[in-house]
C-alpha cells in the first residue's frame, strides 16, 4: 500500500513561502545585483508590470521591498541591455528570467488560444492582416518604435466614415500588442515606462521552444517554486500564462506526481491535499522565522493569489484601484504592512512629485493586531525608507498616527 503523505504544520508552510518569496530577512539585508535579480525572478517566477504610478512602478517597488533603495537604471540595463530577462505574459504582463524564454516561445506559438475563436470580444479586438503587415514593415525598415510612432496621415475615410488616420492608428496600436503576444515582435526597451518594440529576432536570443507538455507543466512548477507547499487552489492564477482548465490542471498534477517531480503532502489546518517540490522539503528544519517590517506593492508576487494570504495569514486583501471611489474601504493604491511574518495592516500612500512629499493618507491595522513601540518605530523606518527610495524630501503622516498604532 502507498505510504501516507507527510504532514506539516501550517507555520512550516508559511516559513517556506516567505523564504521562496525573498521576504524572510529584513528589507535591505542583501544588495540588489544582477545575480540577485535573476535569482528573484527564477524563484518567484516573474516581476509583474503595471502602469499605475501613484508612488512607483510595481516592479521597482517589489524589488525595494526586498533590497531597499537601489538604482533603477541598473535594473533596466540588466533587463533591456544585458538581456538577463525579457518581457512577456507571466502573471499578467511581466519581467521573466531569460531561462523562461522556451516556455514563452511555446505560449507565442499558441496565441491566440483556441477558445478565443468565435468570441465576440476577440472579433472586435483582433486586427487585419494589412495592419499587422504595416507594423512589421515599419519595424523592419525603421528599427525600434513606440506605439506613439504609429500615427497615420491619410486623408481618406476608414470604416463608418471615420478619418483613416484615427482608425488606422488605433488598429495598428492593437496590432503591436497582438504581434508581441504571438512573438513576432518584442519589447526591446522602455522610455518613461512606454514600450519600445522591435522585431523579435533582434531582441530574443536564439534557443529552443518548450514542448506542449513542458508548457503545461510550467503552470505547476512556477507556482510551487514561488509558493513552496501549496494546495491546487493557491496555484490557480499564480501564473496566468498558461491558463489551464480544471481538468488540465488535474492532469498536470497527476503527471508530475507519477514522474516524482512533485510530492503530495498535508498541512494541518489547510483543506485538501497540498503539493511541493521534493528539494524544498529537504531543509525545512533550517527555515528561519520571518523578521522585519515591510511595505508590499499591491502587485507583489507574494499577493498574486490572495486566497493564499487569507487562508495562511488571515489577511483579506482587495486591490481597490478597480473599485468605485465611493465603495473603497482602505484607499486607491493600498500597500499591505508586513511585520515579523504577519500581514498586520495597510497604508494608503500618494507621492506628490511636484512637492517632493510622500503622503500617507490613512493607516489601518488588523483588528487582532497588538501594536508596540517597537512596531511603531519599525513602521516609521519603513515609511522613511520608502520616501528615500522615491526621492521624497518630506513625509506627511495622518494626524495622531503614532497613538493610532500604539
């Protein structure tokens, strides 16, 4: 008879999760280098990109939470000049390690997915062959271009009598995104966060393409790398590329269990079977308890699967950017507060670049959190570190914030 799965305490799963996410030691305990960036990408899977710039771009802020202040231009150089990483779809649009490129190439070959065919929204978004040819011709002949460069001056009319310059410009900009998804063009640089595109063969190094099986397996292996010990439901949407059906996920897990690339385990207090990479179970006794006080980006890989934060840490989190202002509970761009291995609160910050001021509009702590003077001091240091990283020369805190916390 098969042996019973090993059983672990929930605290063990949490400590492994923190270790895989690079959040065990206090912020700034190690220096951000090219090797450290690649290690972070390969452990967690990716850095999510997002255009919201209330305080800073998501990928920069995520790295600050681990390494403290650093030179952003060095990260840009490692990604866009040294090609230690590349942009593609991981958890949404992401920076991925260059070792992931074979998986990316398989995703490009599968774009658009079969289940998009016939969808009304896809029919509206898809572009014509002529538009794609225009975009490819210009990139081949002119070199790297931004989407703003795709403006047309024709005087004739497009569909429904609209001026062709507006209609074609809109279509060609969509073609840029579609050609990026299917791998014919690539993001070669960013200027003030705006994508600069070029032909893919000028950007991506030569290499292999993952097999369909390897592509499917990447959903499982990437999630286990970033999460450690986890049930299937915590892996859903950790990586949104590939997006597998429930039946496909079940098949992938069964296949990798049979190959012994993963093992089934149980976690006390956590519903259902869990899974782990065997190598992650070898040194569980040596895992450190998380220390330090930190602020996390809303798009941090630690929070990609918010059900996991709720079930393991008792922290329910919603990104309220997409919630109407009148219905927001905590604020527009809320940063969770991490303290000694717990998510203990959240802040609502805003950087006023014109005044050089980091404003903390509101501070909220969890109902069961017992503050202390030590926490108040550590929290204040985290906000000061963030302000320094953002280039703010002043900080505005809510009235009575120290009494509110402690």
